[in-house]
């Protein structure tokens, strides 16, 4: 590529990212990991971010990572509760009167063989990973339609294949979330809404550290994808010109540690 062409490509990228400025984004699971990285990145590019999560202290740490002058507000909420979903809806209508971007990055995970698995774990994962994003999207859909907004489901590589032992419960919820996203896309594309699923391999997050510990393996975060890698892909997808839609993206660590 000639230098002038590279310059043009860089200018185009900056222009696309500038398109996020002034948009209103709700990011769930924003108290740590991937959700935090996405919330911070969207605020960096000028979006007004509502960072939702269960832990008030860690949400404060997320907001503290945003740059001075950006607008990011924390909202402590347990989205497995309908009352919390109603409160998020009311907050967005009161503070912003609109919603342009919805990123689902919260959830629950538990690995165990079926023989010793607890049904309560399955119920908890279904509630957090399937019902909560479904109910939240349903509640916020009128605002997203009004703004011709965008929805991103942070899924797992297990949402594509479950050919590993001990992941049946969690993989089932991720397959269900993929089905929700795929069907929703067919419903709302005509309203100008884009829907993307992002299927992640092992990523250096507190949740992943816990899984490694439970599996009795050495946790080496430098060998995994970083939350900021995921945030970069999300920003690029959101800033894509409206002549196109990215439906599914798979990411995995370059260096395999398992």
C-alpha cells in the first residue's frame, strides 16, 4: 500500500470511530473484564456510557478508568430481576431519552460433568445468560428502533460447538443466546437495527482466572486474549458504515495454552 493510501485508510478509520461520538450505550457486565474494557473504550470514542453491573465498588473502578471529560455513569443492577431491568429502562429514558448501543456482556458460568452437576447451577446460568439478555433487549427495543441502534451479544466459542466435556450447561445457554440473536436480527434489520454475536475463546478476565483455578491449571493471562482486544473489535463493528452488517465474529488466542 502506498503511503497516501495508508493515510487515507487511517483517516477513514478515525472518521468511522468518530461516528460513535454522542451515541448512548448501555454495557452490561461492566464491572470487570470484557464489559469493563468495552465501556471504557466506548467512552474514549465519545459515547455516553451507562455501565451496568452488580458490584458497586468495581463499577466505580470502571468509571475511574475513563478519561476526564467523558460521560460514563455506573448503574448497580442485578439484571436477573425484572425490577432492575425496569430501573435501567427508566434511567436511560430519564437521563438520555434514547439508546443507540446495547452490549450484553454479563452472565454466569459453571463447568461440571453431568453426573455431578447441580440443576440449580443450570437454572442460575439460564436466568443470567438467556432470560436476562432476552428480557433486557425486549424492554429496550422501542428506544433501539427509534435510534436505528445496534445490539451486540458477547457470546462464547461454546456457543458454536460443545464438543468438550463438562461444559453442557453453559454451552446450552450460549447456543440459546445465539438463537436469540439470529432470530432477532431477522426481526429488526428492517428497522435499521444491526445485531452481532461475538464468540470469544479464552480471555484474560477474573472469570477465566477462576475457571483455571477450578481446573487446577496454571493461569497465564499473557497467553490469552485481552479484554481490550475484544473492545477493539466491538468498536470497529459498531463504527462500520451502515451499508453493511457484521453478524458473527469468532475470536481466540493466537498462542494456544490449552
